[in-house]
C-alpha cells in the first residue's frame, strides 16, 4: 500500500514540475498559412515578328466584262513577307486577356497570270508583277487554356482594319497581235479585317512571356491605280482589283508585364529563446 502511495506522489510531483517548466518556455511560433492564390490581372506590352503566307482569291478588272471575253486565272499568289508588330494589353485573370496591336506587313511580290478567251478561243495571256504591303490594326481577345510546366496553350479572335497597298503593278499582255504593257500607280485601300489566333506561351518569369503563334487573317480587298499603257493612254478607268486577300501567319512574340503578380514568401520564424 505504501508503495502505491509513493508512486502516486511521484507522478503528481512530475506533472507539477512539467507544468512549471512549460510555463517558463516561450509560446510556439504561429503556423504559416500561405495566402490564397490571386486571380491576378495586369497591363502588359508586346512585340511580334514573323512571316506571312498570303493568297488572293481572284483578280477583277473592267475589261473582263467586255462581251464575249472570259478570263482564267493561273497561279495567282504572293511570296512570303516579314511581319513586325507592337501592342499593349490587359490580363483580366488567369484565363482571359485582351490587347490592341498594330503591325507593318512587308512587301510581298505578286506572281500569276490570266489566260484570256474571246468567244471560247484563247486570244492571249496577261502576266502580272508587283508587290503588296499592309498596315494592320486589330483588337484581340484570348483565352488561356491552363498552364503545364510553364507552357500555356491559347486561342483568340481579333477584329480591326487593314490598309492594303499595291505598288509597282504591271500587266504584260501577249497575244496573236503582239505584246502590250500596262502599269498601275501605287494605291492603298482601307478594309475591315478579322483574325483567328492559336499558339503556345512560355512563362520565362513573372515579367516575361514568350509566344509561338499561328494566325489566319482576312485582309479584305486591294486595288492598283488606274491601268495605263506605256504612253499613258487608257480608254476607261480600270484599276486591277485584288479580291479576297488572306494570309496564314507564323509569329514569335514577347509579352512584358508592367505590373506582374506579387511574389509571396513565408514569414521568418521567431528565434527560439534559450531558457
């Protein structure tokens, strides 16, 4: 019985001693709880370079409507040309952003010809040369589709306007009666334009994002100046009309965040006090 009383007394003394020691120790540091991830938005600047792959649906001219005359287009198109663009935009959250871009699309050389028929009989061929350039301005909206290993696929659409310029246009005609040459002065035309985007973005750091993107763009129509002969004569006003200009573009872009998302770090833990 005496042994049991001694054990109980020793246990009580141990509990009292542990409580007294705990009272002398500093309180434990607070547990760090990371802040919630913000659906962050902010302004950014962008720049793009790339190249175009352009097509024209058909050419049109007042002389095509001469009674009995028909025309068959052969290999109409443009060579590849460079693209240089700048813009500014706003990222609303992790999946939606929008920007306004302006770009210069360099001179693309024209190639192609028309076979000319009169009452079903071929009477000649017209060979065309010249070049085309544009100033393109678009308002774009993009959806970012999630990020894996710093890579974000995206899609987007854009609408705006394009100033299409035809320069150095020549029409060399060959027929049974000989040859002829007509030229058109440089001329520009404003059009409604629209685009569809798709690509991949790589997040280098909170400030810098690189893009590799494809874009299909409809540039509307274009027209040369009035076609005149080598001696300046012309019986009617007949500029060459370029109908249905489109392009498949490949671009490399850079986005620079003006106000990137803040980087959070856990607070420093207090130093343990030696007792």
